[in-house]
C-alpha cells in the first residue's frame, strides 16, 4: 500500500492494513511484486493527482496481473479518469474504504469496478483506523472527518463530505487503548479539526474534549493538528499553557497576508485578526511553536499582494512555514476567477516563501540552545550524527547525544543547531 496526502489518509491506511492482516493477507513493501496494490490518493493539488497516477502505473508495471485498487480523495473526485488507466481493477471512494478487504477478495473482476458513493450524503464517521501500534511513539488519531467551510480554492469538502465527529466517549476509549499499548504521544487530527462536535447530539466542542483528555491523564502528550484561526478560543489556549499534557505547538492556516486575497479565498478572518492571534499566543505561551500554511499565486495575487504576504510572514514570530503554490481545482470558485497566475511566477513566489521558512525554523530552534527541553525519542537516528532523534513538545527536532532508548521522554540540554536539528545532551538528574 502507498499513501499520499494528509494525516487522516494515513490513519485510514493504517486501519486498512490492520484489517487486511486480520484476514490473513501478508503485507509487503509497495516496491515489491505483490498480488494486489492499494493506492490511497490525495487530490488537494494537481501535483498530488499526478503523483497518484505515477504510483498507479508503477504498481501495474511491477505486476500487470495484480489487483490494483485506487481509493482516497482523487478516486472520490475523478473515478472515471482513473478507470481509463489500463490495469486498474477497482476504484473505491472514501466511504467505501472500510469495504476494501472484502473488495480485494474478489480477484475476478476483469474491468474496472467503480465503487464510489455520494459522500455529501454520508452522515456517520468511519471508524477506520489501526488499533495496534507496534514500535510507534506517536500516533495520529482521527476524531473528525469532512468539511463545511468551502474555501474558494479547496476541493476537499466535495471529496470528504460534511463534517462528522467521533463521539467523545469513543475518543476517550481509543486514547486509553493507544496509551495502554505504550504510545507516549497522541495527535488529534481531522479534515476540519476545530469543527469537532458540532454535528453531535448533544452538541460538543473541541476545547471541552481536550480538557477531558488532559484532566484524565490518559496520555502523557496530546498534540493538536491543524486548526483554523477563529477556532482557537481562550480555553484551548489556556490548556496549552497549564495542562502539562497539551503540547505547546499549533499549526494555523494563514494562506495569504493580503486582505483582498483572503476575501477572494472566502476565508473568515483578515490579517489584523491573524496578527493579533499570533501576538496573543506568544504573549500567553512563551516558547510555543506556531506553524502556518501559506499559498503562493492565488488568482488575482498581484506583486503588491504577494509582498504583503512576504512582509507579514517575515514580521511574525513563527516557527515554520508550509508553502503551497495555488493549484486550480475544477469545481471550486477560484478555478473560474480572472487573474490566474503563471506557473513560473507561482514557483518563484513559493521559493521565496520557503527560503523565509528555512530561516524561521532555524531561528526558532536556536532560541532554545541552553534551555532544557523535554524530548520524546523516536526509533530513528539523525543521518549526520547517528544520534537518536525526537521532538520537543514545541515541535523542534532534536538529536540526542548518547544511547537513549526509543519511546522515552527525556530532559535534554540543547548545545547547538546543525543539519536541521538541535544537538542536545541528556540532563542527568
């Protein structure tokens, strides 16, 4: 199996893999010759569509007689397009992912079978996800799916459906189970995480859920994945600073530093709101890591609008950037807007933003040289030093000098920044 895209897709792939193993199927690396291949696709950009097609064709070349199954958001959006690729056996939509073990048992289909329902009519959240996590120190837990925001550039509401939430008692049960399995950190994730609970009866909210998890001490570390600016209320901010469980780390989509572009994107905030939010976070929570998403080349983005974004990004005390060139998605309002920006210009703007992001990441990490950090050591090593690598609670990659066993939270003293990591030594207490 090969997976593209978001953490929700990765959670679902883990659940599919576990279900296949329970049926007695042997899972092998994607690059090996196999009887069946699953490609869990993404369609957030034109590039991810292209990468999905590359993976499909790679599997077919590896074994032309294999059962090739394509699922995920690209399959949901354009099943007929995928069916035209010779060698594809099955196309399954996002709501059909739970049926994949049954679908793969039918190896007799000679023509592509398209199994894609109307996801906007889906009312329940899929429980698909792994229940066993061998050798994992950090686990992503999907608690929400779908999106009702319909930002001007985004196709995902059409491929993931309406917002649906995992009930709070199920969230708590899964967290307890993951923690018992030995995982030290859980990342709550969703397509629109801040919308968790709005569809439940009785209605619930993310802040209350996070407080229940923190108060129950069910896991040592709890991290939030991407969350919208207007959904960061005072209670969530307070929990990051006082709970001792919720990590000092937020990923907040900005998308543009120009108010005209934000309005055209159908975003529900302006630059003044975003600046004030970042200022409040850094004032309230010293040491917090704030990452942001920024889009380059949205239709109508003039040089002046882009310079507004550059200036805003440079001025804010952020820890890192995720930069995306705008990708025209059929069926979205932005696809028909005038003023489409050339690919060359989008690429050049994205490179300038990424250069700022590289500087920001290093500057943020270097602030903590000489300051003790708590690091969750993972089962991998830094290729440059050979030291075990982990993340601090405020999301700084740290290479820990000396022999430290994986899946331990250790207190370290950073000494230098090198090769994208802080280099640190364990504090012996």
